[in-house]
């Protein structure tokens, strides 16, 4: 897969703020209510109340993956001093399947951006083996790079992000 796939991650500063440069090697599909998540597109928080469907479109049943969902813009993008906030971790996802076949290590937390436009990042890592990932101590001040290093996950194999901001009553209509 080409480096062109990671360009939106660079433009959106996901590479830099959350991840080190990497070459995507696995396709990952993320969708909320059948709406596919595309890099940099905006989704409304009212649309994000249930877990998304996440598919690993590669590897095989003997390869296992870890999914991390994080918000690097807490409490707001202009001063993200609480970076990052962890929203979800699913481990031991077999290749060619989806997250329902994995093990939810940290339950899904609904995105609730308060200040400004937040990026919500899904990152997929390939595990060296099953049951090799340990849970983080907290959702707050989560660091995707440190989590990957502590669990020997290496660089990501896929990532995608969307933007969301607080909905006003007028926007919900």
C-alpha cells in the first residue's frame, strides 16, 4: 500500500500528534450505522452513540490485531493539555474478521467533544501473539505511542480519523 494512504493523517496532524510515520499495510473499515468513516470527515456526536463496526480487511485467522480509539484534542484543540483521552481498546481481533471476534479491553466511550473540533482516531496494531496486550492504567492522559511500546506492538498497520464537535440544539434539527 502506498504512502498516499497516510497523507490525510499527516495533513490532519494525526501523524505527529498521535502516531509516528508509518506505512499502512492492512485495510481497516470503520463505520457508524453503515456510514463509512473517512479521514477528516465530520460526524455528529448524536450519530456516535453506539459502537462502530470495525473490520480488519487483511491478515488471516492466525494473525491478531489491537484496535485503539483515542481523542488527542482534550479538552480543546487549541490547548490539548489533557491529550490523549482513550475511548476504546479491543484486542485479539483475528485477521479477516471484525471487532466482535476480539476482546474488549476498555469499553467504548461515546465521543462528547465540548470545545472546538476534535479528532477521533482509530489505530490498528498487529500483535506478535494472542493475549499479549495489557490494559492501560487510565483513559486520561493516554499515549498511543507509549501503549504500543509497552505492549510490543510496533508501528500501526492502519489508522483513520474523523472530526466531531459539540452539537447545538439548532444543528440537531
